[in-house]
């Protein structure tokens, strides 16, 4: 049996004759347990907040989005559509048009995105999930679905036949403009549904039929500004992107959901790292107790160490005893802290004890990744702290 490991385990399991050292050891162990538990709970909370924050954009953003590199729009041939359908891993796709336009209603104006979508859009994004009131648009109609934020800004309602919502799109062309009729393509549109996601997104889009958007922007029937795709479960995203680039001969850019919301993902990841570093600093401070406990143990066992040294045990093996003792204490404390943290997280998930609002529980997510992060942090820092403490064992100390 490994001699230093055997002695280290004996020192962990047995109490010292000095009661003060036993108290210091318990304080050090509690510091590791509480630190591991707190770090895991906080990481789980931020994982929950990340999922909660992204859930809003996930309701309206596709898995993959194809857009032109050369301009606002591009052409999609029937052959290219057929090739997209044959891509392994693509569940469905939808042709879309997005353009900032002017909406007017009852002498009020608002500039936002008109988003023309084809009938397949509901297969790519769950349009019924975001629908707050009314119904989704029908094909080849002048129906639109507006955001709750735009409804409030323009004070409009559904099926209002006395006042008409109007959309104005600047005409493409050259030369001087003599009157407003020459400057805009315009059309009366009819809100039949209201969608609600969050405050930022509720004013971003007005959903309309793809044909209406093409008519207003003077696009051809096969001209679009993007294609949105939904992946099959466990599909190879890289393979899909490569095939799409091949179909469009590299004239398009394909972005996934994270790239579509790059700033949001960066902000959430930065916050997560910042919190991790802050709580890691707390654990480092707690591990000073471990260093102190090991040094006190070394001084308490000085007589035993001197005997072992005289019997031929090398200094490096004597140091290894306390290195292993501190590392084992860190592992045991980390496991206990993780178990307590996991219990707290699972209880919050199932019973929703802590609430943000009367109807919204504090979001937490149990993740194996967080378990590994916490355990890796505790063991690494515990090993370093034990290494520092064990280095105090020397021939000079034993003389």
C-alpha cells in the first residue's frame, strides 16, 4: 500500500489530542463544503438565467439562417429548393423577406421590420407559441400579425374596419421625386393577430405573407432576403452549413442561433465567467483555512514525523503525506458540497420555492458541466493549497 496515502487517511479519520487543531480542521472542511455548494448553486442559477434569457429569442430565431453576402436579397431557384429538401438533417425551411418600412395608423407613425414569410414558416418557428391574441396570417392575403409593443405605440386593435393600418415602402429607382406617390409603394393591411415575446422583440416585426412583401418591395417571385431552417434532432450543423454553401456556390452566409444573437451570447457568457471568478476568489480565501490547518497538523505531528524521518522516510514522502491529506479533504469536502448544492437545485426546480414574481420561479438548471467545473476548481485549488502547506516540512523543521 502507498505509505504516504495510508498515513494521510489515518490523519483525516483520527482526531488530534489538541482540541484547537480539531476545530481548525472542521472550519477548513466547512469552508470547502460551503464554497463548493455556493459555487455550484450560483453557476446553476446563471445557467437557468441564460436559458431563460435565450428562450425569448429562440421563439423567433431559427436554428440556421441563410442570407446573401452580396446584397439585401438573392434568388432561389426550384433546383436549389429541391437540393435543400434533400439535405440530411434539415427538418424544414422557410423563405423570408425582411425590410425596415414605415407603418401609419390614425396619424401615428412607426418604422420597424416588415417580415414576409411563406406557409412553411410555422414549421420552422413555433408561431402559435408566440401568438398572444387572434390568428396567424393566411397565404395570399393582406393580413398581418403585429407585436404587442407596436399595438401599444400605435393604439391599434384587431379587425378595426374604421381605421386602416398602412404600410409604406420606399420605391427603388433614380431621378428626382416630384410627389409622395412616386416615392413609396403603399398598401392597406389588416391586423389579424398579436404576438408577445418580450419588450425588446414585441416591436421588432410585423409578419405578413411573403407575396405581399415581394409586391411592396418589387421583388420577383423567386427573390428573397433569407431562408430560415429548422434542424432535425442531433443533426450535424457543420455538414448542413457546408452543403448550403455548396448549393448557393458560396454566395451566401449561414449563421446559427448563437451567431444571430452574438452580442447577447457574449454578454451572458461574460457574466457567467465574472461570477465564476468572484466565487472562485471566495473559495481561495476559504482554502487559506486549509493551509493553516495543515501547518498546524504538521506542527502537531512533528514528533511522529521526526521518528519516521529517523527510520528512513524521505522528506519528499513526509511532504506527500500532507499533500495527500489536503487533497483528500478537498475532494471529500467538494463532493459533500456538490451533493448539497445538487439537492438545493433539484428542490428549486421541482418545488419552485424561491420566486422572482408571484408567477415566475427563479430559474435554475442542473448541468453535469457545472458539476465538473466545481469539482475541478475545488480539487485544483485544494491541491495547490496543500502543496504550499506541505512545503513547510523540511529537515530544519525536524531538527
